[in-house]
């Protein structure tokens, strides 16, 4: 397994501070069917912008999720899976664009039977841009993307990158860390939108130096918890 490209525990710890998604997700994933999970989460993170849930329900029931998902998928398996679900959603009029976010989310719900699936993680603009930055998909003179890629090959590459670097038992925490990191770099102050990669480099290098210097000087990085108790 390759080394994760960020501090998972730190970035994931910000997730419940800046979002209210965690409890909704956990409650819905207790349901035993893809349809039940999707129904509870259709309003989650704005998926309902595609319209009411009823048309989605019929697509979920028609799809053979066993055929869509492979136990040990390669890039072609993931590409075929997202294309199958996307085609069905488009044919049903649920998704009128080429966005893969809803299709990827349904794949994630179907693949996460017992545990959060590291093979088909949640995919949106934030985790995509975290991947783009951390895996060096964009050059320093380029910018982040305004939305998650609509290219099925790039989606498959993202899933492989996630799976190859995900520590055992930390898939959900890893996705939340990427989500929060992607949110952070997308919101960095910039005259340009989206944020240039070079500007992100500068901010992160400044932070890394500040944290390392503070640790060398005082023995802590963020807050001196022991000193607070004096």
C-alpha cells in the first residue's frame, strides 16, 4: 500500500466541526438496501437538486448491483460500473447532465454493505480537487476545477488512487479527510476562482513551516493542552 498523501487524522477531525453530514450518513447506512439508504440520503449534501426521489427508486430497483460491482475491481471495472449507472439515470431523466456525482454515490451505497467501501468512495467536487492537488494532476500554473470530473476514466483513476493509499479500516475517515482538505484549498483567498495550484502550494508551505517551528520551539503544534491545565 502507498502512503496516504495527507494527515488523515487531523483533516478528518475537522469534519464534524464544519459539517452536519456525519450523523445523517451513519443513520442511513444502517438500512439494509440500497434503495432505503438512498431514500434517506437523497436530501443529503444536495443530491435532491436532481429532483424528487421516486424516479431514482425505479432505477435502483432495475439495476443489477451484483453485476455492476466487482469484489476486487480494476480501472475498467470501475469505469464500466459508473457508465452503467450514469446511463440508467440519464435514460430515466434523473440526471440531465454528464455529472458523475449521483451515479458514484449510488455505487458507493451499494458497495458499502458492511463497511465503507474503499473501492467506490464518495465522489464530489471537494474530494476530486483534493485528489487533483495531492496526486499532482494539475501543474503549478493551473487551477483547481469548478466541479468533479465528468470523465469516467478519471473517476476510475480517482477510485484507484483512493484504494491504493487507504489505510486498513480507515476508508471513511480517509474520505472525510480528503473532503475537508478539498474544502480548505478551494476556499483559500484568491483573486481568481478556482484557486491556482501555486497559491495553494504557498499557503501549505507556510503552514507546514509554522507548525514545525512551533513544535521545535514549544513542544506542541496546535494547542498546549498540558499548559492550559496549569
